[in-house]
C-alpha cells in the first residue's frame, strides 16, 4: 500500500509546488520596461520592403522576381502583424506567378509549401511539393520540405528518411527540424540541444535566432524548466522585438507558475495591441480562469471562437477550439465537428486523441474507444492530450488507465491552463 502511495504523493507534490514556490520568475520591472520602451524596427523595415517591391510590379506585364519578393514580404507582414488577409494575398500572388509562367517554375510551388503548412493545409502543401518535384527541385529543398510535409501529416518514417538526406550539424534547417522530430519522440533534452544548436547557426539573422530561441523556450516549458524558458524568451525578444510569441510565453509563465493573473493579463493585452492574430485573446480567457472570473473566461473564449470561425482561418486553430467547445463553451456537437475536420486534414496520434476526446464528450463512448485503441493507445502524446485521455478513461470507469494518463500529464503540467491544472491535481488526489 505505502509503496504505491509514494509515487502518487510525489506527483501531487509536484503539482502543488506552483502554489508554494515563493520564487517569482517574471519580473514586473522587466515587463514595464519592455512595454514602455517597445519599438518595432522589423515592422518599419517590412513596410519599406512592401512599398519597394510593390512599386516595381507592372500589372500590365506580370513578372517573376518582383511578384515573388512582394509575396514574401506579405507573408512576413502576416508573421509580424497577424492579418490573415496578407497570407491569403501572398498565396494568390504565388498562384498567379505559377499560371503566368505556364506552371513550369519551381519557385512559386516551393514558396507555397511553407505558406500552406502555416495555414495547416497540409495536404495542399503535399500537392504543391509534388508539383515542385515534377518540375525540378534542389536536393536540399527536397529533403527539407519533404520532411516538413511528411512530419505534419504524421508520416514519421519517411519524414525521418528525408531529414537524414540533409543531415548536417552545422546547418540551421537541419538542427531546427531535428529538434521537432526529437520532441515528437519524447526526447526533450535532445530536442532542446538541437534547437539551441540551431540558434547558434542562425548567423546575424534576428528572425531565425528568435525562431530557434523561442522554440527552445517552449520546450523548456514542456519540461517544467520555467527559469530557463524565461531567460530564452527574454533573449529572443532582445534579438528580435517583434517576437510576440516569446512575449506571450513570458505572460504564460507569469500565469501558470507565478500565478500572477494581473501581470499575465497586462502582457496579453499588450500583445493584442500589436497583432490582429487571435492568440492573445485565448490567453486572456485562460488568464481569467485563475481568479475564477467565469464571465471574462467565457467572453474571451467566445470572442476567440468567433474570430477563428472565419473560413479564412480554416483549421489553423482547431486544437484550441476543441479545448473551448469541450470546456467553457460546452458545445459537444461543434467540438466533434472541429475534431473531425482535423482528422480529414491530418491523421496523427495527437489529432486522433482530440477526436476521441470529442466523441466521448458528445456521448459516443463506443466509437471513441474503438478509435482510441486503433490510433492513440501507446502513441506519444503531449500534456493536453494526456489530460484529455485521462478524463476519457475515467469516464469509462478505467481508473488505473486514467491515473496513468494523469501522472503523465503532470510531467507537462505547465502546458495546461489554470483550470485544467487544478482539475488534474484534483483527479490525482482522488
């Protein structure tokens, strides 16, 4: 009895530590300084680039280079300011270039691959990549983009094979992708090492530096090393002030570790003034969970759902819509529909876990369990999926399985929102 009790006590102690850890990680003075002295040189530079390349386009005589550069700058502005229309315009220009040159140029298609992936149009990305290969593609681009597409579609063996074709520990792209693969395998230390290596290989490119540092910080959050994550987020923002992802990452640490919902809210509100992307709105909903402000939780959740329900976003925010429709917005039918659309888009252990959870939430237990056994059981999952599978197993009366999932989720507790973290702790204490 006692032998079995000690692991449970350890897990509960870990979960409870955020309530008793007196060390505050996020410094209010740093946030005040960041907000009061914030500048966006990348935004100004991008505006100049858009003006320059746009002025060189002659609509009466469609060309190649000017249009390609202009499309790239629009995609960059989307990354900076979050206006989905910029990404759609970028796509349209690339498709127009392909048509102008009788679908015989590789460049528009290779550019459409990452554009499609960023919009979670993974099958479309696969189609564009196939077309590029038919025309003729450089070996490195073949390996890199083939990894990206196969990885996102859950085809992990060919993804690994393609990655091996570009293997080089002195290449940013290889190390960045290796980190993603190691993360999927559950090798967090190796994933962090590879991503930090990528940051050292980024040269003087602030965008690449920030991408690697912020991703490494995210991995530290998964691992529960919040101090390390905070330092990397700050380092990333120092290198590239427009890294809003890292600023929100700092807000997340303030929320789930420091339990300072007012500071987290301040950070998320600040980010919301710098981007049209809906991400900070979701964070504001989660921040309101900490002080049990159910009205604010629901208000921001509904606002997020309304925005991301726009067809322009497609399936980009499905994971978070599943969270909301099986949570505060409590709409089982919508949750199932969202998860089903994700399965049509890509079939991975993670997306099947979402679908299983939504089917169960919509009272389709038998169908959910069949899919669980076929596509989820024994597969690598992350914190939120582990938590959902624990709830699923508990609902089926499988107490041991539920407890195992909850214990695994506790190792990634900082991936969970405050209300989920509390519910996880309650379930472990039962």
